[in-house]
C-alpha cells in the first residue's frame, strides 16, 4: 500500500481566464478502485494528464507508483494483437495474455488477428488486459465504456472489480457502482474523496444539498421578515422624531429617547438581516443547475427520410452486417443497438456517404440535411467562431445553445483542442 499525495496543486490553461484547480490538496491510496466523477469540463481528464506529468503546474504531486493511461495509443495498428500485447506488457507470459483475454469474454483468435480488424469494443478490452499485466503501475482509465455495448460493460465492470489500483472516469453510474470502492468527485467549488461507490457519494450529496436548500429557504424567509421589520421600525422612528415639532408643548426628551430606541431596533434588525444574507451566500455552493434545452429538428416535408433495402457491409473478407432493411420516417427517434462489431457505426457511415455498401441499396430523401456526431472528437481544433464560420452557423445561436448545455461564457474563447471529450460532444450537438 502506498499513497498518491496531491499538495497545494494549482493549474490552468494559458488561454483560460480561470484556473481549473486552485490550491487543492488530498490523498489517494494506490490499492483503491477509485471512481472519478464530475460534470463535463470540470477537469477529470486534465487531472489524469497532470498525474501523467503532461502539464506543468504549481504545487506537488508525489507517488511511489508509475502511471499508465487508457486509452492507450497503439503506434502500429496493422500488427497482430498478440504482438501489440507483448509490446505493452513485455514481462507477461503468453498464458497470462490468454487468461486476461478470456476473462474479458474474447475469443483467443483475437491474438492472431491484426489489431485494426478488431471492433472498438474488442480493442478496449485488449488494451485494458495489456495495461493491467504491466505490473507495479496505477492505471488511469478514461471513459472505457464509450465503445462497449451493454454486455461488454458488464464484462469489463466484472473484470475491473477483480483488480485494484486504478482511477476510473465514467458517466455510466451503473458501471461505476459495479467496480469501484471509493469515489473522487470534482464539485463546483471543491474536491472530495469518500469511501464508497458513486451511489453512496450521490446519496450523501443529495442529503447535503437538501439540507442546504432547506437552510437557504429558511434564511430567505428570515431575511425578508427582518428587512420588512427594519424598514417599518425606521419609518416609525422618523415619524416619532417629527412629532417633536409643531405639536405645542411636548416632552422633547421623551420623544427623542423613544425615537432613538426605535432606530436602534431598526439597526439591530438590519444587522441580523445582513448576517443572514452572509450565511445564505455560503449555502448552495455545490448544487448543480442547468437550464432546460429543447432541440427542434428542421422541417422536412417528405414523410420518408431514408430507406435501407437488404444492405450488407464488409471490410475485405470480414462482414460486419448482412441483409439489413429499415425505413426512417419524419419525426422518428430510433435507437441503433447491437453487439460490438455488429456494424452500427458502419451503417451510420454508409448513411452519410463515408463508406460504400457491399450489397443492397440506400435511398435518402432529396435535399435532406444529415448531421453526424462521431465517437472520436479529437479532430476539433481552433475556436468556436472558426467552427461556426466553417459550417455557416450563426455563432450567436451556437453560443446560446452551449449556454443551455452548461458552458461558461469564458469557454467561448478557449481553444477547442483543450476542451474535454464531453464538452467536444456538446459542441458537435449544438
């Protein structure tokens, strides 16, 4: 057992007006199965890259282990999968490769196939197996479920649950719950580490948020009452003070004393109100809020948009789907599901014209505009204004939609390549 110590760490990108991390300190145990959560853009991937030593920062990070990062970059994807595993974990034995591959539900023949012929899900499993076989390393796993189907997620979660010593970033709550025993959370104003899965952390946060909201509502009501009382008392004091003049023989000393007493009561109420305001401002600091967003498709007056008739798609001798037929009509909302390697992405790429069909026909409505959000967003670079100009998009409308998607205004002027994977997906959706 050893510790990863983060001490007084501060980091921000050069072109950003705000730091992502400011003077944060905490400890992580290298034996933990650590789930890592936080909203898009809070710095999850950035933190992993800081651990890897890819960015300069202020403060100190110390650890007695080496870090490995997933997704792992394979330099030569045409090599056999077995050879790539040997490069990743040179000290592992052949039987260990076969064992790990089997635990992940893969057939042993993947070892003898070129890596680039494997589906994205199969590649994910192979790379995780190789990285865990390296030894004396702490694995930083960034969104492995992106390329896994439902069965694949269950298999990988069960596999990770038998391991120890990793940080897992995922937006899949069930996936996190199935294989983590501690949770690291980047909140709006702080970072916290707890013992327990994501659901345990979520329950604690919901209780804390509910308590703060109740306190906030109580203080808001008290502030209104105190401000009303202060205003009324000040008004009464002023009227009493004015009564000293123009009312014949009066006890001016008594009236002045009564007026001063009323004014003191007004000042006390005002001070209590300010105290309540200060206490109220310390609440709700980590409650997440976002405006609702309605996406309306462009009007298209034909009833049928796309007709696929007995289509088949192959890559060389490998067939990914055969004899598939479907019709997409106006206002349809369709889920395309299937196992890894069953041709889901290939069908989408055929629709947008990136690949050709092996057999069958695909008819697309005349003048139909098709937008595509790919799995890989690494191609995005430049500014949001550059992107809007290249796509003939109204930049003001783009900014308005991104604000609805929880983007801070400062992000509008940040280089796209520094966005998180989740933020890049939001940009493409917007």
